C-alpha cells in the first residue's frame, strides 16, 4: 500500500511555467514506476508521462513532449512534473500514479497503475 499526495497546482498565464509535486508514503517508493495523468472536465483521463523506478528514463505524450519534464527523488519519496510553455489546453486536474510492475518500461494505460493521488488543479489563462 502507498498513499500519494499531489501539490503545487494553481492559476497561471499562457507561457508560464509551473512545477507540481507528488509525495508518497512508505518505504517502497523506488519499486514503482511513476506516471502523471490529467483530466479536464467532461474528458477522459489522459496520459501525460511516466518515469522508471530509478528515474533513468522518462516517457511523454506527444502533446507535452518538449515542454514537460518528469523527475523523481527516491530519497524524498517524491516525483515532480515541471511544465514549461503552458497553454490553455493544459488546464486540467493533474494526478500522479504508482505502478508496481515487473516490466522494465512504464505504461500509458491508467488501468495498469495501482495507486493514485487526489489530484491538483492547474489552470492556464490566455
């Protein structure tokens, strides 16, 4: 069992940057791939990106590639999402999720993730 808590969301203008964080409980954080997802009102939950257990490799959706960066600090049980050049279409609730999987590469399917945070709201105005 692991509990996840996101923080750092807020209201920003288009072109701004924002970093959101996800703090995990327990002592097994490094055993999980970590993913970031987002969900806008009336839309399905969307994969944003993911990072491997050690933090050595990250993967991104095409819509955010080149703008967003995922990192993790296993000593602090924390994963981060740095969002640059924000656009109004990035407005959503952002969720972190943990995936305990034998596979060496994390997936983009939310059904494969075992634990979820409560989300943090990011609003980008034009």
